[in-house]
């Protein structure tokens, strides 16, 4: 973007989001009306608001459309293998606890192939922030069914319609031990920004699900219009129920969406538990592990 | 630089190969291990789990080998020397991440204590059936280094070497034990820390502005940095340019992947290592590695007693393979004998290098036990008779 | 190239990078005072980028900037908020 001379009395403000992006790589690869870019705005603003030392923030993603987020963030960023962002992030965090580790990936990546790692990191309460963009589909590979695809929706590998029960992600995260669980949509930009900031500043396994349109595949195959139509749907069919029992917030095909902050509790993180345990066992012989 | 004395268990011990490997890792400065139990490798991580808490190391038993093999890479990028340990079935699971480490040039160590395969096979019994997998197991073109200890002492020594080579060449290095070497108990001498040479990580020392994470030095190896130091690195398994940014073109592929392969191929002279015994002037050369190299000794001695001129070439690096030396020998000897506990893996490398100039006799052996030296002797005698 | 804000009207204004826009329409729909609309003009890629059609109504709330998936628009206040 070039700056021209102006004859007004206001100085040109910058879009602070660009401070967090590798602008030399723009434009990004996401489709018109895709919600991922919207969530990146929320992430950038949340990082800004969190006042974290950006040198210590590391973003880890997997494979898929959302997985490409890591490549666009101007931070230490790692675009790892499909489903394995979380164990890589675990390694980063445990090797250097000073790092603030954020996993930013999609529903298929994190809960299908990555499901095992998701539940164990939550169980261990490894201190990391997991931002899961849920577009109910495998976008990058052409629109296959995902563990979040609602019953009745069509995907390229369920061309006659999906009959598998999808995950209720907040319920899954809570049941595995996540200390912070929230769901918003890419329409709820201010709520999502606040949730990401809270999750970033929260100790432990913090999980934020953000629903986003996939106009090219999920919406088109299911005749749901384009990205804007999906965003309007989120606006008109979401109900905010902070503190709701996560058992009660499953999603159905074009059904009611429950959003909000569902879980926010405190538990020792993996490293806190480890240090406390070994301190008790070994006394002075043990130096608390700091990396 | 010298090893950090904290953690080096200087002294003479009666321990097995798995335990010696753990001590070698600790002596080399490894302070991050992620692993998963699998016979006959589990003792390595069990010892690490025992030792790490009091020397500031981080060990975590991950939920599977796939998680372990990438958690160590997170550990490396956060600044630690890292290792994972497994056997055949786990080794297969780790292949994707071995490729990731090669592609992203992440220095780390993968230990495979080989057991009989394929599949679940014979979990508690030895084999050497993963040797080709070590070289070619992940998809695509890349190169790695693989070392073969034949004793607990060598398990200690070569683990240190593995870490040093990983840092020198910014590459994953494999340590190919077998169940025999892993579970045999022998004397292992651990020297004082100031007698142990450690290769430090090749960190970039210039300015942030000039740094390119995948721009190689003259030896084809790029300097590295770690997360948290403000370099805003990007590391991806996609084909990438010197900045680390994905570039989806054949030109980028050629530039990057050719260098990954050449990084080891062109430095092979410095990396390749083997031990020779009476190879100069020999008519028959036994090429062996791992436990089989010890089983071959009585066979070789018997043949020598009968007047045969038998040399013994023992691989320390299985990969890169000592191509030059075998090629050179192939013009001078009558033949090679290659005993291995598989149905023919490293023999193919010998055949490749020999290119028909001499006889190559494989002595195969099914997984589950070591050779009877008589079989190796019979092969030597057979080659001797021509 | 960005469109520059006009002389001070309303509480704030927007900066639009027309070439980056993909015409998704989020900003138009979710602008609370509804002061944006997609222009008749095309950018180089064939999309209709937005224009600030009612600048006096712009509150500088940056809702457009938050929802834009392409980082092609953002809003700003003329005066910084008093603390």
C-alpha cells in the first residue's frame, strides 16, 4: 500500500493488524468470504491488548486452510505436520517455559488426525492457547467431511449426506481438562478478540473455538449462500450463554448456535504440577525446572 | 566445546546398551527427550526419566511415537538438544516426522533399537531389518546420517557422536542399535566431562536483518536460531526459500531439496566412518555392522587360521555408506561377504558399489537370533574358493 | 492503493486498500451506521471494493476492520478517546 501526500489535517493512522502480519506475503490464499482472515484480525488485536512480549510468542499450526495462519504471522511461527501442532507446541513450551505458545489450526487438523494429541494436552493442562477455526469441513483438500460436520450436511466424501455424529468441541475440551473453553463465531469479532486475549493470559490449556464460513466448499455444497450469508446466519442464530453446561451446546446443521465463555477455572499446569511434585519428593536436591 | 560436567556420570560401569545410550545422550548435552514405551528400547527412556529431574532435563512420555517424534523438534526449536527412542513399529510411525526434521533441517537424534519385524514381529529379539528404512523410510528425497554401535560402550560413544553430527549438519541423525546391543550388559567407561568433545549448536551470530534461516554456508549447512530471540522465524514442511517462506515452484524444489541431499552427499568424506581390520591386502572382505560384526569375528579368525586372507570392514556410519572405500576395494578383492540379520539390506549397497567387479555374498539370517558363525565362515570359504 | 479519508466528517473514517479487497461484503453488512457500500468500480482482480458513501455517519468504530478477512479496510477515530 503506497502512501500519497494528503492535504488534510489528520495524520494517516496505520492498521495495527499489519504489525503482526508478514505483509510481503499478502495477498493470502483464503477465498473471498472465508472467515479465517477475520479471526486473524481478532488474534492480532488480542495479542496487542494482551501486552505480551511478542518475541516470546510462538504460533504453531498444522495443515489446512487455517494451518496457513502461521505462515502469515510475523512471529516465530511453525507450520508443522497434519494434526501434530499440539505435540510440537508441547515440545516448544516444555523446553522453554518462557515462550507463549499458541496453536492455531482447523477442526479437521486438531480433532481428527490431531484428536489424540488434543485430548492429552488438555488432560495434562499444558500451558498453551489453542485457537480452533471450525468451518465444519476439510477446506484445503476440497471439502471432505470432518469430525465437526453436522448430520445431514453434504461433503465430498459424504456426497449423500453425513450421518456421523459430530463432536461437541467445547464439551470435548472441558471433559479432557481444559481450564478455559469458549466458542464464538467470526461474526462475534469483539467477543472473540476478548476471548483470545483471556485465553492468552490464562495459565493452562485454553481453548477457543471460532466458527467461520467456508463459502467455496461447505456453504456452496450445502447451498448455504456465500460467506456473507453464513455470517448473517451466525448473527441471527447465535445465543450467548456464558457459563452454559458444555453438554448443552452441540451444533446441528443450520441450527441454533450457543456461544460464550463456558469454562474458566484454575488448575496447576503440567510444569507447575511437575515442579511441585519433584520438590516434594526430592526437597533441596531438586531445582525447579524453568527451561 | 567440552561436555557439561553436570550429568556426566564419569566412571566404569556394567550396564546395557540402552542405558549406555541414555548416558551418552546426557553427556552430549541432551536435555529434552520425548518418547513412548516400546520393547526393546524402553530402558533408554526409563533411565532418562530417572536421571533428568535432578539434572534439569525435561522428559515426557508422549501419547504415541508420532507425538514424540515431533515434540522433540519443538524442543529443538526452543533451544534444547533433543532425542527420541523407539523400535520398529514406532520407527515406522515416526517416518513422517523424520522427513519433517530433514526438510526443516532440525538437528535431533532418533534411536531405533531394532527388533524382528515386519509389524509386531518378535518384540524381544534382535534383527537388523530397519536399515533401508533408516535411509529411505520417509517419503521424498532427503538425506540423513545413521550410526551402528556394536557394544554398550559404542552405544555411549556413538550417541554423543550422533548429537555432534546432528548439530554439525543441521540434520536428524539415527542411531541404529539392535536388541542384542541394547540389552547386552558390558563394561562401559564414561570419561571425565573435559575429555568429551561436544559440538555446539551452530547459532547465527550476525544481525537480525541479515539472517535467513535456510541460507547455507559453504558447507551447505545453514546457521540456526531459536524461538524467543526475536528473529520471527518461519519453519514449514512445505518447499520453501531461504527465508523459510513456502514457494510452490519446481525451481524452489530443485534449489532446496538438492541441497538437502547434497548436504550429506558432498560432506560424506567427513562423515563416513568405518573400522578396518586387515582389509589392506585381503582377498575377501567381510562387511558387517552392529551385533553381527561381533558374531563374524570367530568366523573370520577361523578362515584366517586356514590361510585365507580375510579382512573385516565394520560400518560405523551405515548412512552415508562408505561408497568410495567399497568401490576402491572392489577392484582389489575376490569378493565380499555381507552377513546381516535380515534377508538382504546393506548388501544392496555393497552390490551397488561393487558393480559386478567382484563377488558379493549375502549371509542372510531371519530376525530373532544372531548368526551361527559357521554360516559366515561357510560364506567366506565359498568366496575364497571362487 | 489506499483511498484517503476526506476532510473531517463524522467521528472517524476508514482507510480502504481497494486492490486487496475480495468483495465479500462483510464490511458493508456489519458496519453499524451502515455508511459503506460496494462501489461500481472494479479493482484489478475484478471485485467491487467498498467506498465510504456516508462519511458523516462514520464513527470510526473499526468494525469493518475487524470483520474484513483480507485486511483491506480499517476504521479509525479522528480524536483519540479521552481516558
